[in-house]
C-alpha cells in the first residue's frame, strides 16, 4: 500500500543566491526522447533565451547535428556538461527549467534537483511528472506549445521557497526510512 518515492540527497542541492537570468534552462541527456527540439521551439516561440546543459553521446550525434542550426549562441546556447556545483548555479539562476520529454519516466531527477534549487519546472503531462510537480505552485504541466508559453510567463510568480519545500518530500532520507519500514513489515 502506498508509494515509496525515489530520493535524491537534498544536502547536495540548494538555492544559490545568484541573480535570476530570466533565461530558461534545459538539463538532460541530448537525445530524441528528451525532446530538446521541442524545447528549442518553445523557447524561440516565447522569445525567452534557453541555456542547454547536457552530455552528447556518440549514439545521439546525428540528433545533435540536426539541432545545431538552432543553437545560435545568443538566444539558444549550449554549455556542455557541468559539474554539480556549476549546475546548481544554473538551476538557481534560471527563470524555469523547461523539460518537454516524450518519455514517461518513472522518476525525473532533473525535476527534483531544479525544485531543490528553488526553480520551477515546466514539463509535459504523463509518467511520474504529475507527482513530481505541484501544478501552479512549483511548476506547470503542459500539453501544447501555447500552454508551455503561458507557463513560462506565469513562472515568474512561483516562489523559490515553495519549490524547495516541495522537493523535500523526495529527500533520500525519506526513501531510506520508507524502505526500512517496508522490509521490517515484510520480515515481520
């Protein structure tokens, strides 16, 4: 009965007191299922800049090459892979994390990491995403480009502390405690 949510070590993620950049952020593997192409389209349609952080594997090189004409170094900027401390600064400075993945993932680490750094997440509906965001409070669930653009504009009203508080329920300590309780109940 019930759910045991995956957890992250929230002691490793925090809000850095850096100025907001007013830019969107995409963090993730550069691959078709993460839907970076749609992310770029949404950013262009909204007129808001997009910073891209992620690793490109040889397997996805042709996908990346198809995106290169859109990476202009001004509105759309690729920053490569980053260390955790660099990533925390990007999360903390971003207006919102944009994550329109097509994959119905069981859990989304980027979603929780961003909120742990006080940044709202704008993503598609489906998979675990409905449970990883408090819609309208820590981010938005969208289906169309119009909904994404509306969410980008509304994201300025999301509070940093609300995002962090919501992320706390995904702290690894809660996951460990829940598994220990489950195992104890099974052993009897």
